[in-house]
C-alpha cells in the first residue's frame, strides 16, 4: 500500500539517479591530483638517492681522513714539543737529566748512588727494577685512530653497489617515464 507521498519520494529518487547517471556519462570525476605525479616523484627520489648517497659517503670519508690527519698531526706536534724540551734541558745542563743519561748511555753512576736494579745488601741485578733511560718518557702515548664506519642501509647498499646501481637508475627513469605519460581516457559512446 503506497501513499501519495511515497510515490512522490520514489519519483524524486528516480530523477536524482537519472541526473547522477547523465552527469557521470558527460564528465568523469577528476582526481584531485594526477596519479602520474606519484610515479614522477618516486623516480626523482630514486635518481637523487643514486647521486646523493654516494656523494655523501665520499664527504663522510673525506671528513674522517681529515680528522685522522689532525689527530696524527697533534701527536707529532706533542712529540716535537717533548724533544725540544729535552734538548733545552740538555743545553741547560740539568743535573737529573745528565745523571740519567750517564747511567743509561755510559753505564756510569756517581759513587754516592746505587745503580738501578742492584740491591744494596745482596748486590744482585733486579730485572723488574726498571731502567734509567729517559727516552721512553720523551715519546707521547700511542694514538688511537678512529675507524671509518659506513652508513649501512638497504638503499645505501643498493645505490653504491656496482651491480645494482644501474638497475636503480633504470627503475627511476622508468618510473619518471610512466609518470609523464598522458592519462588514459575512456571511450565515449
């Protein structure tokens, strides 16, 4: 059992549906952004990664080499400074330095002193007693040079490897090509 208002509502729905169908046939709904741009952006990102990641790795390696050279230079400067101080102390004739050099280089010890490694009572040589040599004190502590660490990621390995890099370039170019192709159009009846 239909009422007059129900019949009017049904007629109204039919009119809306036919208007909607005629509108969809006339002009298809356009996307807010052309999907081709996503392919272009992906291709550009891959090509930029292929260029920029190896360049950034080379910059990191150059900075690492510079830092190592600065550490070595600082170590050499410290060594030169210690040798200059030694020479100036030798030229001034510092008594402790002259005595240490005489004991270590000439095996001469003043009569009022006991040589290093010789016991006072027993007269034996103690190997663990040490040395009178001043030369180990001239050298600075050994330096610890930092090791280079590669940035390790899947993309980094792919764009720096000689076997996969050309393929990444090809994929990026194909993505850009697909992105710039014109949009497909449906056949109009």
